[in-house]
């Protein structure tokens, strides 16, 4: 049974990933930020963790970890002129520095595995220029650079890849999908004419953690309803 750490596994893509890994017989160590505890299950344990703390405590992990999935993120869409430099820094702290701290804290345990995998998250917005997406693009662009650098440095024992979704129907996107009109408009922007689900991304996460992707590293893989490649 493989041991996998899911940072931010209580909501959205993280929760869908935890659920899928449970079904596929992984031993899952998941973290949550909110104050109330999340009930653990036979093959899954939940642990409180705030990635914004100066240090992260992963002492609850076993000696060997076969995978790490970093899910915390944000969607802040504003005109560039209204974004303060501190807003960019806050996003970088959550999405990039938080990932760095967790990977560094788990690195010895990841190296103890014969074939471990790290999965990070970019965005279609880092690939293409969208209005009001500068804050998102800065953080996700950094994640893509980190993915490529780490995959080179940590090979061949540890694979590192990123998934770049488009808009997903998760709590993170509630403001963007708050009416049927918004939902229809966003669905129409995609060649596949629907909004992505957390489960769509979780399936790619599980693939990247599995032996089926053992010859894939350093990649930014779009799972975006065709948004990044097609015009329809």
C-alpha cells in the first residue's frame, strides 16, 4: 500500500483526491486548515496544518512517503491597477512558499521511496493571457518553474509534475459560478462545453501518483476542457 500526503485534503480537488485514493487502496495522510477536526477513516488520517506557519510539522507521517499532493490555492481576479504588491506576496506565500515548505519537510521521507511522485497545481491562466488574472498567473507561473527545476534536481527517485486546470466547480470558484447565467457563460468558453469537476482533476492526480506515469516528470499537464489547445 502506497503512502500519500495530501496537503489541503478537506475541500474541493483535495477532498476529491482523498476520496479517490481511498477507493484505490492508498494510505492517505491528509491535512486541513480549519479549526474543527475532520474524522479519520480506516486508510485515511487527517491532521491540522497551516501552510502559512513559519515551519510545518509533518511528524505524523510514516518513514516512507510515496507521493505528495499540494492543493491550497486561491482565485483573486482584479484589474492590475487595484492589486497591491502585498496581495501578490500573500498568494505566493500560500501557493508557492507553502508548497516549498511542505516538500522540504517531507523530502527525506519521499527519498526513502523507490519511486515517489510530487503533484502541484498550475492554471490555464499561466499558459495564456486572461484579463484580471495577473495575480493568479504570477503564483502559478512560479509553480511551473518550480516543477521543472525540482523534477531535474530530484530525478530519478522523485518525479515532479503539475496539473493546469481551467475553472472548476469547487468552493474556491463560488463567486465566479454564483448564478446560472455565469455557469452557462463559463461552460460555453470551453470546447467541451462544461465546467470541470473536482473529480476530473483527482483522476489525473491519481494517474501521476501511480506507476502508470512512471516515465513522466517535469510536465505541466492541462486538464481544462480543451481551453488551452482548441478554439470552437
